C-alpha cells in the first residue's frame, strides 16, 4: 500500500512555493475509496503569481534559438522517462485506468515529444513569399493549459510541449478532480532544470483560479480540454481581453458500419472502443449506426462482446475497464441510463447499478441500448460512461444524416471493406477527426472538433501552429 501523498506546494517560477490558497481536497481511489492523498488548491492570487513568472520568462524564451528549444525538449523527455512508471501507477490509482491504458498514455506522451522534436528541427519560422515580403511565425506569448481528469498527463504534455517548442511559456492548471498526477509531472519538469517560469503548475478550482487565469490580461492564450460548459465559461472570461482560446471539448462519436463491412470483426472492436476507460473518452464511438436489416446480427455480436468485457480493479491484468472517476460521474451515468429506460429505449444488456461482483467502487455495467431513436437523450447527450447506442439506417444517405444530427463534431468512425466507399462517407461526416477501420493512432495527425466540440487542433505541425502568431514584414 502506497502512503498517501500530500501535495502542499505549487510549481511556479522554477521552484516549489507555498500557495496563498488554503483549500485542501482529499483524493480517493475510485475503485475502493482508499485515501490517495491531499492537495492544496491555489487561488486567484496564486494564478497571478504564475502569470508573472511566465511573463518574465517569456521575454528571453521567446528569443531562444531552435537549438536551445530542442535541448529543453530533450531534457523534458528524459525527465518524463524517469517518472513514467510512477505516473502510470498513479493514473491507475487516481483515475482508475487499467495498466494497459496507463502505459498507452505514456506512449502518447513520448510520441508528443518525439513528433514535436522532429517538427521543430525543420519548421520554417520565417519565409520570403512571392512579391518579396516576409512571413514570420512568432510565439503567441503566455499560454494557460487547462486539462480534464480522464487523461491528465497526456493532455498537459500535448499542450505544453508544442507551446514550449513555439517559444511560449506555460501555466498548467489540472482538473481539481485529479490534482496529484499533475504534481508528479511537475516533479519531473523540476528535474529537467528548465529556465525558471518556462513551465508552471497551479492546482485550483475552475471558479477562482481557472477564472482568473482565463481573464488575466497578461495571458495571451488559453488551451482547454474539458466539458462544453467549461469551455464556454473559459471563453466568456477570456473574451474581454481578446485572447486566443483553443478548445477540445465533448463528443458523441458516430460509428457507421457500411453493409460490406466485416461485422463479426468490427462490431466487437467497436464495443471495446466505446467502453475503453469505462467510456470516459471524448472521442469514443458511442453511436453505432448500422443497416436496419442487419440490426439483429449486430445486436447479438455487440451484446456478446459487452458481456465478455471484464469490469474490475484497475490493477488486475484481466480487467477490461475499471471504475468511473467519482461519485458525480457515476450518478450522471446512472441518471442517463434511467432516463433512457423511462423513455422506452430498448435495453439489450447492462443497465443500472454496479456489476454484481463489485458492490463498492464507482463501477458501471457495460450497457447497450438499441435500436435507439436518433433524437433520444441517450443518443444525443455525451454520457461519458460505458454506454453504447445502436441506431439503424435504411440507406447510406440517412446514415450520414443520423451521424451529423448532433451538436458535437469531434470524432467519427467508418467501417467498410471498400476504401472508396468509406472515404466518400468520411467526406460527408461533419467531424474534425474521422477514423476508417480503426487505424493506429499517430501524433502527427491533427485532432480537434467542429461545432460544440471546440475549435483549433492538437498534435503535429497543426498543434505547433496553434501557439504561433503571424507577422508580415514588407520593405520598400
């Protein structure tokens, strides 16, 4: 049993400092309620201190050479590597991730470093254009990265790494629901011997610390991953200072199975992708859209796949997915399942309550409804739990119409044995990221959404350019 952590300092200006804020929160395991640690939350005054440190550091870092930035990224990656095993263990305990998923998130973190290192080494920050004028890409300034709790370390680094590569300085504000992972990452960054103020981390609530960071006149950009409500609140607070706001928010991913797809292969994969991390993934394929005349076949395959998933403790190698994050998340998922039942949606497997073998912890049952009406609450609201909706279509045009009948537009999926057919459907789906036949993830491909799923892109060269301004220089 690991001793509880007590995170009583904030990382500001290259040092661990005592916070002005005095609010202390307990962090407990979502699996069994064990006390994992306590964290002191910073307040608006702590936010001001972090901004001052980042602003001071920006003066010199914005003028750093590419070689200097590459050296810093290399030191950051090496420091991350030393703490990766401890971070993975804590992702399992604090978030409830399985070992495989925690290791996958570490892999993504390494990929952000490696991809950005390659991009930075060859990116043309200055170009002479036809007509003789020059275009210069310059760092936007002080960046605040606000992250959610479901993939905390990955989210911090997929924002901080390109921002620092661009010449910006960074303040990370983790979710107050998962403060300890951020502290461990800050420990790694402290070991990297970064220029003071380049990377800062302030725990705090969104309503005071986050609000102050978003509204602060010396902050040039906010990058937030979170809920639609959180993104809207940040944008509203940032509006008077006309700063750039990048948002990666919710999703209600459509997964269209075209008639020629190998249903026996793709349906189980679709169920597993929906249920991964107990469904707490914004890009999860939660709406399975299938030919009406194949519904019974799909339902049988999906139910068998869901019933084959093992819900259990995150540290058990046999576990497919662990608990939901906390009581509020558990109650939300249960409420939406109950609403679907009350509205008469057909429950195929799962449903209310915990699995019978797990009387405690925030565990939810793998749940499938179908066929679901496209306008049902369970088919339109982001559940963020292990809940799959099966919807049916009579023809491909209507499948695309159902896929686009959402306020979200983050990720979508197409399954087909015919590449041309799949690409034709992908071209008509209104989402920022469309995956055909579940290809491997790559850090080089941009990720972000349409509509209420946010704006801007993360990863690859597009992720770097989010943190750059464009300057035109014209000489006579």
